[in-house]
């Protein structure tokens, strides 16, 4: 955790290396216009909730609240590449009922902590590039399965390009990785 106050935070499904490689291949299948800013491999993720600015002192209590949220097993499949308003290129996902349930549970924790939720409907996606106006999605749709059983609390670090630091992991995969790092 950094010494900056406040921290800019979000919750995300944070893919492991093999899945990150698949997501990068989806990104690389697009013919990007010169102005496009493809998202770096290391920062590809699926945002569950954007938290926004939060005082550093509040992070430990919030993280402890997330530890009580059951994750279960989530199955996602690509549902198409799209160019959204503002030149944001995305890979949309459909999922079983476990993903909307996790989103709802995390939203309840955030609401209980006095953090405002995004009023827009949850649209599971991975951002592949920004400033990609007029980019054309690839003709071939990706076909793979993403199995997730964990989520992360992530800080968006200040600076020109998107830089993130995973502050805490919750659920089977990220907890096992964290325990392996500390032992």
C-alpha cells in the first residue's frame, strides 16, 4: 500500500497468466488506428466495482469486509468485441449466476461502508484499448472459458498510463498466491 492519501480503488477479477495471454490475443486481433492506446497485458482485468478515492486509513477495514464475501466458482465466456462510446474497445462477457451474485454482494459491502455505487447496470467486460475511435472489431469472435474463484482490491496509481497495484486478494486463487508470497 502506498503512502498517498487518498487511494483510487476498484474491485476486479484479476486473471492469472494463461488467461491474461488469451485476453492479450483478443486485444491483438484488433486492427488499431494510430491514436489507439491498447491496454498493457499486465493490467487486463474485469472491473466489478469502481470505488474511487478512499482515505488510506479506511482501506484495512474495507478489505476485512471483503474477506467475508463468499466467491464461489464463476464461469465466464466471451460475448463479443465492441467499440463503446468514447472510443473504448471492449471484450464483453456473459456468465453464470455466480458473477452477478458476487457483484451484488460486493455492492452491499460498499454500500454498508458508505461508498456510492455506479448507478449503471453491470456490464461485465475487459477493456482492450482506449482512444480507439473508428477501430473495427475482429471478424472472428474469441471462444474460451474464464473460470474465476477470486477477486482483488486494486489501487490505480497516479501517473500518465494505467498502473495498478493489487492490494489484497480474496477467494481461493488470490489467497493461495498471497500465502505463497509470505511463506
